[in-house]
C-alpha cells in the first residue's frame, strides 16, 4: 500500500469511529474457523437494566451483533454505548456521578482477543462514549492508554463531539447534596434553612468554623494538609457518599460506577470492554481499575476474559482480571478462578479502615468471567448489595445471581 493510500484509509477509519460506525468495517470481523464455541455475552447489571429508550439492552445488542457476524469488539462497544448514552444510568457515561469538583471524568478500556489489540482512556471529559475513544486508541495508535486533557484532545482530533458538561440534573443535584454533607459551612440546604437550620448563637462563618477546628488561624497551614489530614478528608468524602447509598439516594452500582461486558463468538473469539464514571465524588484526576489492562479487564483469546465492578483500588493492587485469566489458563473453571481471586483480595486487605469488625473487607467487588468455550460465572465478595448480573445467549437475555464468597 502506498503511503497516501494508507493515510486515506486511516482518515476514513477515524471518521467512522467518531460518527458511530463500527471499526475497520472494510476488513470485516476477525474469523477463526478452527474452533466452535457457545456464543455468549455477559456483563454486570447495567448491561440489562438500561436501554436508553430503545428496544435493546447492552447484552442484547452485543449478542445480536456477534451472532450476525459483527466483529466481537465492535458488537460489545455498540452494546455498552446504550447505557453510556442513557442519562438515567448514573454510573457511566452521560450523567455519570462527577468527581469532588462536580466534573464528570470517564475511564474505559477494551481488548480485542484475536488481534491482540488493546486501548484505554483515563479521566477523559466531555465525551459521552469513552469506550469508542478507547477503541480508537487501540486501532489508531501505538499506545495502550491516553489520559486527561490529552485523551479529550485526541478524541476531538478524530471528530468526537466534545460536550462542555456531562452532568444531568440528577447527577448535579446529588453532587450538591454530597457537598452539603462534607462542607456544610459553605453549601447550604435551602429547605433546611426555611425550617430554621442552626441553633441561636451558633457560629455560621465557615472560615471561623474552620479556624476553630484547626486550632489556629494560619491560612497557609490550613492549605497544607498533613498526610493524616488528607486521609481523614478522603475517608470523610467516602463516608458521606456511602451514607447516600444507604439512604437510597444513590444506587449502589452507581456509586462505584462501571459496566464490564465480555463476549465470545461461535468461533471462540473473545473480546471485552469496561467503561465507567469511576468512584462518585473521587479526588479529581483519580483513575481506578477500569482503564487499566489486567485490573478492570483482561482478555486472552486462548483462554478467556474477566472484568470487574466494585472497588477499583482492590483490583489495581491485585491485578485481579489478569490473575483470573491466568487461573483459567492453569485449568480452573470460571467460577473457581473468580473465587480464588476474591480470596486473594480478602487476604491482601489488611488495613483496618478497609475491614469490617470481623476482619473481612468492608467493600464489595464483582467479577464476570468467561472462558473460550463460553462457560461463564458471576462472583462477588458478598453479592448482597448488587447481587445480579446479565447474560445473553441462545436462550435470550436474563439476570442471574452472583455467587458470593462471604456472607453479609
């Protein structure tokens, strides 16, 4: 191919990625005729619970695409675009819960098993469908991860629409409620004020309150928090968010965010995609496991795929998805591989702040695991908060129960 022909082809592919066409359509799907498997798609609950006003959920759209001959990764991304664009799904994409500054920052990665391609974006702003940008990273660059402003400008250069704000009225109101809880001296509830919030003689100047709490009036000292104070602030942010989950203001799956969606074709080709708005109210710039290969997603076309939702830091520390696939390579079934990984996470969770009174993890983490033959499992540390996952195969789309490692 001459250089100008290559450039023309690459430009056409970039435009297709931004406008919604599947990737590299002219080449067709990768086909391996030497193996027959059970076509299947599995994901977390978001893959079946949201349809953005359309006739199909993510797993239904992905399964239809795979069985009609689409490239497996293209079909999966078309699937997750449905909840990414759904403003009622507050855990990913448009309307995902923002960071501590009220800005929606999104993460995603994808892996194409047969082609051995992978790409991801971290902390991207302004793009409703980061999964498409992740695929563009995989297909059009030599990189595996582009982050922050660079990711946004990369998307802009390919023709993706850049929105000034991905908040919805719902995500913005929830952020305001969270601000009232963590900084009540500055952020006030108008309804509480009308009902006589505060006691007579109570100090109401936020700066005075802050000075009193710190024990001195040195503004420079206040601006430079000690590591212990930073940890206390982080824990307070997390605690306020979890209280909102307990009170039913935020669905549990939305607080941690994320959809993972993995698929296997009849030829045994395996791909996966994970996309998220990340932990609600996170420190700006925080990147979790979702865009990191081996943490929030891993695919090996000879073995299988694994992806996750829940506490991303646990998956980052343990490289959970990679290890699950390695356990399957060693001969474990999908369920056993997932359970072995949960046991490892439990053993590595030693900080008291991350433990319940019984010493077990105080957080949940879920894995969606499938092997090359199409055998699958959904497992969780507890499986009590979000205890269902989505499957679509020849029997249609349905919810199944996550099997928990621990009770509680």
